[in-house]
């Protein structure tokens, strides 16, 4: 499996091709960034849409992580050691580690349960469109859990969309409405990946 580096200009071109007609007059949009990796990507989407449209737009975050992400990020000492190691390790070794980690995660995806947490202050009925943003879809369990939870809380006719930079697994249980890449791994500058 190929590992590529995230390129913000390529992503912005993707947004321009796919979201240039996303909003119409009087649309009120809520963008939900899935913590951790979806937040920086969602901020890029927010910036793009704010520059493109004069419509009302709000940004909120949702917490929904697989157990391995919680473990990787739970200890600040381990996190700083990993970051230091990633900075001094040659790219080809980091690529191999990233591919092995992905295969391990996909092989051990047994528990699809994800707890989804968001602010009680979000009034979903206030929005005509909701866009859920994550950086990568692997098994699809996180995106599916978030979509299900949002649908549970939307009581009006809001249209719900999803966007991810990449779907890494052809057999993901759900695919976002908008995706730039598939069947590759992306090294995001904000991720704790090799």
C-alpha cells in the first residue's frame, strides 16, 4: 500500500471541484470535525467555505476515536518520544511502519462500537446542511457512529453530508460523500503517524 504526504493545495483544489456549488443562498451550515485528525482538515474546509460563500457557517467538534488512538495519545511522554523518533527515522522506514500499523488495525477491527460525544449546546434543527469531516476512513466505524448519532439528533429536514481526505480500506462499512483518495495511506502533518 502506498503512503503519501498530505498536500493542502491538492486538498483545496479537491474542495474547489467538489464543494464549489455546495451551498445555496440562505443555507445555514454546521461543520463537525471529528477529533483528532478531522479537526485540522475541517478547519481547512471552514476556511474554504467562508472565503467562497457569505452564508452562515458554524464549526463544532465531535469526539469519537478507536481504542488504539486513545492509547497512542493518552501518555504525553510516549507521544513526545514518538514524535522525536518520527523526525529522525528515514521516510522509507516510516512508510513501512505506517503500512504495518494499518494492516494490524484492519486485521483487528472486531469491536465496531464507538462512543460519540458532542456539545449539548448544538441545536441541529438550526441548520439546513451538516457536513461531517474526518481525515481518514479506515474501517468506517467511526464515521458510521458519528453519522448515526447526528441523524439521531436531527429532527428537521437537515441534509447530512460527510467528507474525508482518504478511504484507506476498500471494504469500509461506509464511504463519505466526498473523498479525495482511496486505497492509500496519507501522512498528515498533525497525526501521530510515522
